C-alpha cells in the first residue's frame, strides 16, 4: 500500500475497495429513491443495506458477494420476490 508519510502512518484502501464503496453506495441511493418514489419498503430496505454493509465488511470476498447479492435482489422483478 501507499503510505502518505511515516508520521501519519495512513494507508489508502485498495482501489477495488473504493470502487465497491462508490458502486454499491450509488446503487443503494438509487434503490432508496426508487422505494420512496413507489412507496414500497423492500427496495428502500435493500438500498439502506447496500449503503450500510460496507461498514461491517470492509473488503474481501464477503464484501463483493454481499454487494452483488443485494444488487441482484434489488433488480429482480417484484413478482419473483413476492412483495
């Protein structure tokens, strides 16, 4: 990793992690907006989950798997999910 200075000892996160934060945060924001527009709670809850889960899974395979699964849940038609 790239270190700013020895005094600060701060390391930037990996580029893939930053891309994941931005990607899933944007999809989560869209999901919350969609849920509020349609007055449906399942998309809004999925959107909140997409925006909050990176705080608990900061990187690695679990980070990407959970993000992809939540995104697929948001994109599936309502008739498949049964809401």
